[in-house]
């Protein structure tokens, strides 16, 4: 009698586990949180455009026709780590978000990185630059998709030093991103025989760069490295033109420049700037086709920035992983592990891979801003100077400080 009861209990338990596994396999609901700067100095490079890119990825994933229900919500972190983490916690605890995307501003990005790991979600960061996301502060829940400070330093910075720009003065945004970009670029300068003669830090979202630019001008450095982004970059370049810095013989290094920045500065002032991106709308037929659809849905008709392109491509790969799993396990570790096991291949960044530390590997491109006379159409701003293969653009695994690589 007792044996029969035990057998029934075991059978019931087995059926219960089987039915739980079946339910997990059949769970095809996904919620995406696009966390960005929706109204500040990084809104044009991410913001509403990143939310649109996420929506387009959902539409192009093909999962809707397979019974999946996918929702995109958005939030504004206001470039404040405490605001960003509060939104992330609310999303995981109440909104039941599965994946957070975008997140420009390295300070916010690193703070959110910790929350996503704690909540076992998925984090596909395309907006922040700090290479620490796949080095000292790497997480098994995080994929860093688009670019980072190591790549910017080892492409733009190295090219300028080798071209004779061997003395540098830094104009640096005073938070995690600026510090990481100055750190990584300084390492490249020194390794190539150059030297840093000085630098100054400026608050985020600065309107008046005059005192900082005067210090840079008086340093007599051949290169003034702009370790900032978005509105800070455009303001510093515009005001440098007013001071006649470039005409005086010094060169500006826009270590991080977006197509929206070039639009804001204007070709007359931006012409000749060298910089690196991993995406440009006019690279090939596939990037042009996507960008045309994207621009048609943007209020200002702008093509995607590399950050917005990264949101799209990262989610396309995420959806491939969910499809391969046969359902949404709502387990960030499991999903990211699957993402790493599948080679990346999308129309915007091409073929690549996600390394064990979460770094996505793809080509980077060195561009120069065209002269006004060379631009033949709206947003025709760049000319390609060179291509850096993915295996040369990002931190080698042998140099990575990610603890995941030691397991």
C-alpha cells in the first residue's frame, strides 16, 4: 500500500516537472526595455531612435508569425545612475522586463550592469563606451555590442599618433566614460612613442568650453583629444573653431563622433575630422536599405547612428537565441549563453561573434568628414579611410581583465 502511494507521488512529481518544462518551452512572451537619454545631450544618438530600432527589430525578427508576443517599453535615465538603476529595478520587479537595451552614458551603464546581473536579466548595451563592461566589470548577463573605448583608442588614437600627432592634451568629460576613453587612448599614445602634455576635465553637458579650450591652446599640443560625446563634442568643436584652434595649427581628435554630431556641427566646421565608427548608413546595400526605412519613420528624417543600429542588431541576435531555445526561459544566464554560442550575422554589422567576456566582435571603420563640396546628398558626410578587422579592433582576450575568462 505504502509502495503504491510513493509510486503515485513520484509519478505526480515527474508529471509536474514535465508540465513545467513544457510550459517554459511554450512561453513565447518577451518584454524589452529601451533605457536611454530621451531628452538630454545623448538623445539624438540614442533616445527615441533607439526605441524605434528596437521596434523594427521586433518586426523583422519573424517571431510574430511563430506565435511570439513581444512588447517594447522605453525609459529616460536622465544621465543619472540612480535614476537608471531605479528604472531597471522597477522594470524587472514590476514590469517583468526580460532584456534591457541601449543605455548610453557609461556611469549609468555600469550601474545598470549590476542590477541586471542581480535580477538575472539580459543586458545588450549598445550606447555606452566604457571597455570596463567586458573587462574589470564584466557580467555573464551582459553583451556589449557596438563599440568601446579600447576600439576608439586603438583606431582613431593610433592612426593620429602614427601620422605625426605625438603630443596630446585631453578635454575629458568628468565621469566614467571620459575617464575610460582618456585612459585607453593614453595607453595607445605612450605605446606608439607619443606623450600626453596635459589635460582638463569638464562637467557633463557643458555649454561654455572657453576656459578649457584656452588651456588646450596654450599647451601647444599637436592633438587636442576630445574624450567626450554628443552635445559636449559638438559644443567643444564649434567653440574651438571660434578660437581658431585648428587654423592655428593644432588638430582636434574627435575620439567619439556620431553622424548626428556632424549634422549639428555642419560640414564647414567638421570637415577633415577623423574618427571611428562600427556602422555608417551608406556602407553597403544592406545598411542603405535599413537606413532608408528607419529614416522614413524618424520625425527628423535622420538615418540611424551606430548606437541605434546596435540596438537593432543586438536584438535580432537575441531573438535568434530565443528561437533556438524554443521559448523564453526568463533566465538571463541561459539566454546570453545561447547568444554566445551562435555566430552573429545581421545586415548592419555583418558576420561576427560574441566572445566569452560578452564583447561582440565586428569590423570598425576609420572615417573622415567630407568637405561641403564633396557631399552630394543629405547625410552624405563620411568618406571611408580604412577598415579595422574585428579581431584587431577590440581588446584581445589575453589582455581582458574579465573574471569570466578565469573559470
